[in-house]
C-alpha cells in the first residue's frame, strides 16, 4: 500500500475518483493492477497474479486484512498452512481471470478474490462437517454449535461487506464470485470430511467411494475451469464487453464518485 501511494506522488487521488483513500488508476496499473488489454494484447499475464497483493485504498486494505486474519487464521489452525495457501491463491488467480473476461476495460486490484476463496473453503468445511459443528451430540467444551453459528454469521457479514465494497472503483464483484466458486471447489478437494454422517458412514466401501469422488471432482473442476477461462481470456476481444450491464455489478455510480472505466 505504501509503495503504491509513493507511485502516486505520496498523495491520495480525489475522493470522487477513489473514495477508499487510495491512489489513482495509473498508479495502480504501474504497480501491477489488472486490466484486460495489458494482459491479452501486451502479454502481461503476471497481472492475473499481482493484483492479489494490491489494494484500492486504506479502507480496502483494512477490511481485507481484518478478514484475512479472521478467516485465514481459522483455516490455518484447523487445516494447515498448505491448504490455506492453496485456498487463497488459486481462487485469487481464478477470480482475476473471470473479472478480466467480464470487465475488460476495468482496472482492478485486491486480495478479495483470495479471501472469498477462504470463505468458500469455510463453506465447504461447514458442509462436509455439518454434524460435528451443529448437532449437539457432537459438541464439546471447546466447540459448541452456538459459537459455530456466530462464525457463520461473521462469514455472511464479510461477504456482504465485500460485495458492497465491490461496487466502488477498482474492486470488482466478478473476482469475488470467481474466488468463492474456486474456494468451494478447492475446499471440497482439500478439507478433510470428519463428520460420520456425511454421505453415510465413511468406514463403509460406499462411503469411502463417495468421499473420493467428491474430493477428486472438486480438484478436476477447479483445473478445468482455470484452463477454460484462461483460453477464453486469451482469445477474447478486449474492445468488446461480453456483458454491457455487468459493469454495474462492480461499480455503481454514486454522487460521491464517478463511474469510469
């Protein structure tokens, strides 16, 4: 964040351009922000990766770091650092590819795609381990269903906050959507299903088979979607927007800022 502000001459852009107390679009591009023309026409494919480390402003940075600490820390503690890294970076990259396809003229940055990947991993964890988390016969002194219900409420709140934030300049909700989908798929592949009641008893041959199918389908679908969307992006016409109204899903004009590409 400090480096990008430095690229902007150590000052914030006007609030009607960037209401999040951050730099201009040009400073973000100089730092590695995503823009489809630079990726497709100029071959700067690193721009599907570098936006993960950039933020639109101090407000964006603060919200993302709080979410990353809360959600990422919980996943790392429960499922390990390797799973956390995968659940962050694959959805982050996949979300940026999706955003580049649907918003070709849009300048976008943020770790939000990766954070939505972590949220998707949490949702996969909740689905896989529903019995342990919410059926009282499984609860113990350290993990009650009430605490888990509060945790889900925080996840929903974080989704709502980030979707609203995605309506402001330089942040896009297509990256959020892509990150959530990839997070769910990767989560089903990587999160260990501990609940006995998930698709029956795991010790039975049928239960083991279903467990293997779910894990491999999540992995296969993740790889398949990454490959397909990359091909679509590489062959896309950056001068044409495949969805003219899609920009309003990610940047809504308000009296406080301009809705510009």
